[in-house]
C-alpha cells in the first residue's frame, strides 16, 4: 500500500501548527494569570480552616482504608501552592522544605511547571513508552548525557524510566549482565536503593525486607565519618580489601550514594571515594552512583562531579527532582541481550516538566563553587548553628551537603526525631526523618526557587518548634 505523503505545502506537522496556534498561547497566558492570582496570598503559614477540618479528617480516614494504612502524616494537598508554600485541603498553609522527599524542585504551582504540563497535555498520548517515543524523550536523554559527561565521565546511553527503583534495577541489571556470573554487590552500611525485591536486599534495613527472599548477596562497607575522616577512610578501605580477597571475581558492582540519603545525610568526600574507587577499578568492579536523591543539590548537577569522581563513574541513576528517572551508562556496558525495557518510560508531563526543571536549575544559578546551592547551604547551616547554641542539646550537626540539609534532634532517638517532626508539622514547617542511630530530621529545599528569606522563615518556624519541643512533656 502506498504511503500517503503530507498534503501541507509547508514542511511542518499538524502538531507543530497546533502548538504555535495563537489560541494556545492565549489560553496559556490566561491560565498562568489565573494561577498567579489565586496563589498569591499563599505566602505564609496558616492553620487549618475549622469548617474544612471534618471533611479533611474524613478523607484521611478513607485514604488510610484505601491504601491499607494511615499516611505518614496528615497531608492532602489542595492543589495550589506558591513557591515553597503549599495549601492543604483543610485550608492550612505549610512551608514545604521536604518537597515530597526531593521531588518538587520548583516548589508548588510554579508557572514554568504549569506551562510545561500544558504542553504535555497537548501531546497525543499521556504516557511515553519504549515502543512509541516523542522528541522531548530524546531531548531529555541527550540533555542528561551532556550534563553527566561535562566533567569527562564516560556515558553514552540514557534509559528513561518511571521510578528511582526502576532506574536502579536497570543499573543493577547492566552491571550484573556485564560481569556475569559474578553476583555479589558491595554497598555501604545504611544504604537505601529503593523498594523492589533486589533493592530491598541491597538496602541496609532488615525491616524493609521482612519476609522477602534475598535476591542479591550484598556486603557492606562503613561510610565516611565526618568526625574521623582519615580513620573512617582507612577502615572502609581495609574492609574493601578484605572483601575483595575473600570473594575474588564474585563482585558485579560497587553501589554508592555519594551522599548517604535515607541513611542519614552523611556527605562523602573526594579523598574517601578515591581511596575506594582506585582498588575497585583495579579489581575491574563496575562503580554505580545512585543519585536519585543527590542530583541537582551540590555544586554540580551530579554529586559524583561535586566530589571530582568523573573518571570512576560507570553507571549513574537519577530520579525524584527530574520527574522522570534515568540510568546512564557507557558503551562498554551496553547489554548484549534484551534485558532492558519497560512499557512506560515516563508520562509526557514528567518529561516536559523534567526538562523545565533542568532549565529552572540553570536559571537560578544553582551550580558552581559559589553557586546558589553552596551559598544557601552555608546560610542554612549557620542559622542551624545559631539555633544549636540557643537550644543546647536539642539540635546538632552535621548539616549534610548542598541542598540536602539535616540535623540531629535531641538524643538522636527515632522517638524524639518523630516528636519534633510532628511539632514542626503542626507549626507549619515540613521536614522529614532520615537515618537511624542517630535519627535525623532532613530538609530538601527546592533548589530552583528557595531564597534566603524562605530559609529565614524556616528557621523561625524551627525555633518555635524547638521552644515547644523543649517544654517538659
Ligand atoms: C538514593 C535513592 N535511591 C533510590 C530511591 C528510590 O526511588 P523511588 O522511590 O522513586 O523508587 C530513593 C528514594 O528515596 C533514594 O533516595
């Protein structure tokens, strides 16, 4: 059958014509105007509206039933926010310094996100998939590769996926396939990699794999101790060498978050990682950096770049803030069999808003030795230091790295951290627990929009929370 040629005299598609239709531009302008108008008074924390509370509570109860357990905290968004502020469906306004655990890099109701999501709504399909992709999928893959190779790292390919866990599964598959039949992994104590069966085996939390089969054999190294960098490096290298001697030829990958995330916001360092990566390289073990949480939060887009580890990065994964997740790897790791695929690569809106997020990070000068991420970290850490002096014994560092910030509340027990987190929630500041022994409270402020004024507002709310926390209970 003959293929029908385009009838239009100009070489443009009908979709291109739709996108440049002035009615679309006008509709977008009106939507942006309406969103800004309705969002503008969401600019400070506020308690719930009494008349909305009963309906809100009823929804929470129904949610608990539907999802098989109460949510971690009573958060149901109204659907509108303004930068780091979000209004909940009970009318309360919170200062969101956790962003769905690092997902909302432009905060709430950002006009650029709304605009990109409208573009995505005009695509012919809601989801993109491996069988049928669109030009923005290509643009996202090429942009991530360009960012990841900017310091000389060796990545040729980028596979999009819908969750950090799936990006990590793909990374593991690539490494295991490359090193078959090696089947052991080296990771760090306190590692968190996601919620699949394989990643539950890798994650260093026995209760996260209760009742699950052990899909992988994993050996753990101690992570860097900020209080004893040289000693902890020595101990980690000694343990690595012991493992390499004990299981020669059995390791398929070294798995590392450059900054421990769920494990408690422990920064790595150039020296620490170099000391481990050199012997790993010599042993021919692929090095995987999991940047699902750390991407976009340091002086460089990737934290492995922040620590100058470009030459060691074989496979890297990202997610959360990029809205669509990805696994990047070099030609040498390209699988020889059809082990990588999935129906969805991402929602059209995830890809469009992910691209807009990358633009917004650049527009806000997030990166660089003296970029916004580093400057705001220092500002935040100094303010936390002042609070630590004001409330001795109630709050202590370390304070993480870049726009991953955490402190240890009280005695470091989970109970005290949870108690303070709940007080903060009631006062209007959203932060979330991480780590164990000690349990910390972390913040993931939106890198593309957070200002020092927002940090001041967060510190004022934390101060108020600590005053309540310090009262005898
Ligand atoms: C470092 C790291 N890797 C992987 C994941 C899993 O990502 P997802 O929850 O999107 O599957 C997370 C999520 O918190 C993470 O922090």
